[in-house]
C-alpha cells in the first residue's frame, strides 16, 4: 500500500489539470466506480495521485490502497484472484476505503475484482486505463450503471499557455504565436519540461508513439504489420476532417500497390481508437434523424503527434483547426457527430444536456464565396438550436442570419459557443 501524502507530484501536470481533479473529487464517496481513460502520457496517473493526495488529507493511510500495474513490483498481483485477496485483506471495517488502481487493463479479468469490491458499501474505487477495450461491451455490461468515465486529453490551449508562460517566465506572448506553438509542439504534459528543444520533443513523441504501437497494439491487438499501421496513421492524419471508410482507405492503398483488405484496415483503425490515438466520429442524418453506418471522420488526440508524423508538409491549417476545435468540444463534455443535411455537411453537431449546437469550422471566411459555402448547411437546418461558425479571422463578434461567428482563439481561450 502506498501513501501519497508526501509524494511529490509531477510538476508539469498537478497545477494545470485542476478541473479534472475537482471533477473526480466531486464524485468522492459516491457509490459509482470512477474510470479515468485516455492516451498514454496524457496525465492520468498524475491526476490519480493528486486525487489520492487530496483524499488522504481526511483519510488515514490504512484506508488507502494504491497500485500502479506498470511497476514491476506489482506484477505478482496482476492475477485477479491475488489482487482481490490483497485488496480485500486491507479493507477497514466501519470506515470508507479508497482503492486506486492505475493502468488496470494490465490485469486480466480485472472487472471481476472491481465488481466484487463494488458490492461492499464502504469502498470507493478509482481506475485508470490507456486502452478503450477495458470498457468493452462485455465489461461495460457487467459494470452497467455503476461507473462514470472521465476521459483525459493532453493540454488544452489554455493549459498550454499557462505551461508555456511559466516555462519562460513571461506573459507577453500573443495568442497567434502561442497557437502556432501549440499546434507544433502539441499538448502532452511532459513537454512542458522541454519546450523549444525540438530534437528532444521529437524523441519524446517518437518514444510515445512506439510504446503505443508496440505495447498497446502489437502485443494486445496482435497486429504485427507496423508498416501498414504507420501508413494508416499518416493517411488518417493527412485526411483529418475528411469522410473515410476502411474500404476507401483500402482502395487507395491497393491502387498504390499495397495489398491489404478492408477488414485489416478496419481492425487497425479500431486499434488506433482503442488506444485513444484517434477518435472516431459518426455521421448523423439531420432530416432522417438517424446515425449513418458508412463514412466517418477520424481526429487525432494531439497535434504534436501530427507534426511528428507528417512534418511541415502536413500543414493543412484548416483541418488542424477543425481537429483542435473537436478536442476542445470533447473537453467541454459535448457528445459529437458529423451532421448531414441533404448533400451538405456540418462539421459538428454538439449535444449536451438535451441542447444542440450546429458548428462549422473554417480557417477564414473573408472570401465571400467561402462564407456562403460555410453558412449554407447551417441555414438549411430549420430548428431553433444555435448555430456557430468558428474561424481564425480575428474579427468582432458578428451574426449572419442568426448564425454566430466567433474567433477561434477566443473560443479556445474559454469563450462559450
């Protein structure tokens, strides 16, 4: 058992991720399992330690159990029977017991342990995992109604600014400059230590990517063809914001002389999404009121990864902005889909608490033809929910037939839709 009251937290994450910590603490002592998910090195373990540290201020050491299953000394309890025995033995009668299990997906059949402990009235459980398969349909069914999931993303633009300004001890950077650095370096928390050291940043992201491919995809998903996998990653990054399908990607590869199948492509895309390197967005037919089963969009978890994989030639600024807006909407708790209305497309239908917002993203709409093109699908939607156009044009707030146009950097800096 580990007491984190005196354990120093990683400097790059403990201060800037306050909202995640507060959200988790708001569920303290509630009879639900707290599941923290996200890509590797997004800060899950540090956030978990911070929550543990806060809880330890009012709970004694013997009420807290904390295990990180990536640590070799915990390998002997990755057997679920053994883990259950160790945790059960430590439970204090008549007191609330706090159990923190970091990278729990490394314990096969961990859900049996969690389900058994959850039955007890004096147990509060917190889990982290870097693979979406830990919440596969079977596990989700077993834990149905018993857990809440909090997905951790790399730094937001606001968090990146705070980290960057702290690193260089000045407050004078303008927003466009910081945005350029944000889409170049990305938002992985550790990079706070090596901003502007481009070689070190490339080495870090290369190591992170290799770890995800080797540990999370090759070993667990049994996908051995890393060359094909890298081609798919690059294809998805180049085509961010475009509608894709396994067949479409397969046909492109085959026409270029690379033999593969739609099923193989689909398996690789699923693996990339399960490791949170990418997020898949389905289409929704606004008139037909149904989710469509063909053609999706894929968004990367971080723009630093894109820059590492594609370099300067991957500089499609419009689709980069769309990806950044997608991640920000995700952070704000929106459920997202791609809108289809007739033969037109709306970048995002954002839903939260029963309300919708239709959102278009465009690098610039200073050209009148571009403005009309971006507004046309929004104007075709005849309900009364708000509609928003987000652009990098730094212009005063303006409305087009009720459609709100806002400056992207103001939105990323906290402005509401």
